């Protein structure tokens, strides 16, 4: 007597885990949207990283520039106090020269040699200072500059425009363009008689 084959028992969990025969596939447009979104995200990250890098480079350049400027300033102006003292010594030398009597026909030979010697010393001294960036500037005849000159007095005169330096008690000294000692000067101003009230005829 033939027996019919029995069906194999089925596992409920395996049946649930098995995927259906007609698996739904992702549409190509959806894949493109996902890829586009990812590309956009990566581009944003790249732009942010590039911006951070550029900022870091700019900050590094600024630090390098500041450091170079500090080094240059230290190199050029490290001797500023010494240069100021040397300028004062040069002023004293000039005062000594001015104290020597002017050239006269009957002057003693010693006075002439003394004058010539001090003049040569001053010339060599000023050349030495000039080679090291220390310069003397005579403001006589120039327009008063508060950055270089210190007004000690005003003098009425009609020979010079108002605001003109007509006399320098001391010279202006600079170190590589930076002021060491301002010039002490006398500045011209218009005479009081020439300052007439506007609109008044003084010839009547």
C-alpha cells in the first residue's frame, strides 16, 4: 500500500524572515536625489574647510608681518636713546663753534686754527651720524610743523609769511625718519597793525 509523501514542516520564523518574491526596488530618481544631496553636503564641508584654511593662512601671514615689523623696528630704533644723547652732544659742539668769534682780519692764528679744527670735527661727526641714520634738519625758513618743531616764541614780522620758522634755537634730529629731538624755533606772525577788521576802510 503506497503512502503519500508528507509535506516538510514549515518554520514560522523562517517564513517571516524570507523576503517576498516581488521585492520593491528603489526608483532611479530617488537614487539620484540621494546622491545629489550627498554631493551637496560634501561640497558644503569642503567650502567650510577651505574657508578655515584661508583664515588660518591669513592669520599666519599677519603674524609673520607683525614679527618682521617688530624685528625691523628693534633693529632700526634699538639705539634711539643713545642716538638722542649723541644728538645732544652734536648740539653742544655747535654751541661751542658759535661761541668762537667770527673771522677777523687781525685775529690770532690760534683762533683760526681752533675754528677750522672744530669745524672739521663737526663735519666728520655729522657724516658719521648720517651714515647711521641720524640726521640733522635746519628748519629755518620752513613752515612750522608741530611734528618736528617746538615753538618757543612768536615774533611779529612782515618779512615772512605767518607760520614760518624765522629762527632756530636748536635743530631737529631724526633717527631713520623718527623724531629724536624737536627743533626749538621762533615762528613768524603778522604784525598787529596789519590785522585790520574786515570791511573797515582805514584809508578814509
